[in-house]
C-alpha cells in the first residue's frame, strides 16, 4: 500500500526521480511495519550460540524493544549460506528424528497437510542460474543440500556416477510443491537459486487458511 501511494504521488507529480520516490522509505519508517520488524532485529543472531542463549535473548528483547541481551542495539549478522558446512561434516548432538507418521511426517505429507495448491501449467518460479554447478560441484562439495533444507521436496537431484566416474543426470524442480519459505534463495551455498513470485504474482492457494 505504501509503495502504491508513493507511485500514485509520483504519477500525479509526473516526477520519478530518487527524491520523489524516497517518500516510500519515509512512509515505511513511520509505519507499524518498521516498528514491528525493528523489534525483531536481533532475534536470529541471538541463536548463534545455541537454543538457550537465543531463547534468553528473545525474552529480553520483548521488553527492551529488540535490544540484544537487554543492552546491545544491533548484533552483527552474516548471510545464512556462509554457514553451510562441506560434505562429510557431522554435527554434534542427537540424530534426526525418525518419521513415524504420528508425530513426525515425511515432507510430501507435510506439503499435502499445508493445503498448498498451485496452477500446474505455469513457468517454474525457482530460477537456477546454472544447474551444471549443482551437478559438477555441489554434489561433491556439499552433497546437494537443497534436497535436505527444502521443507517441501522441491529440489530432487537425479545425479549418479557413470562408468567413467563422472556425474550425470539432472536437477528436477518440483516447483508446485513450493510453500514459499525462500530457504533455497537464502541457504544455497553458491547463491545461484533465485525465488521469484509465481506467475502473475498470484502465489499459491492455501486451502486451510
């Protein structure tokens, strides 16, 4: 709405320069949306040192307007993909939960339960700049993490070694499963995946909402 108001004012004034369009930033900074986001500015960084530190920080931030651990205005942060571990790394702690379809469910069951429905006959909205990187580098260096961090089994690496030891196959993208969390755009270690809105910006239909 704020962007539309700014665009309308620009059309009325027939001015489209940076000074005219800067009104959008001013509108946003004076809005409830900015206040709400600012209050959560240190939430993610607070979990850098574990769950208990993160929970403690989140609790204090509720009463201090978002200050980290009660007194730090802004903690430093870095992109999530920089924290991706190379293949072979085994994290400490307990193993992954087993799927019992009572308390824990497989990804496709969760997609069904989310009630996500897309128009099937449309262009894929997940743009992979170079799938050769997925096949030739990511398979070896990271073990195709997109197959694991995507909660909806959108990315399905169909790769295998041939008789010469080279990797053949393709990356299948089941884009109609997408629940639009943008994890792939954020966590991809090569930053070659770009999430864009589905056709016409219409997005999915969540029948349960």
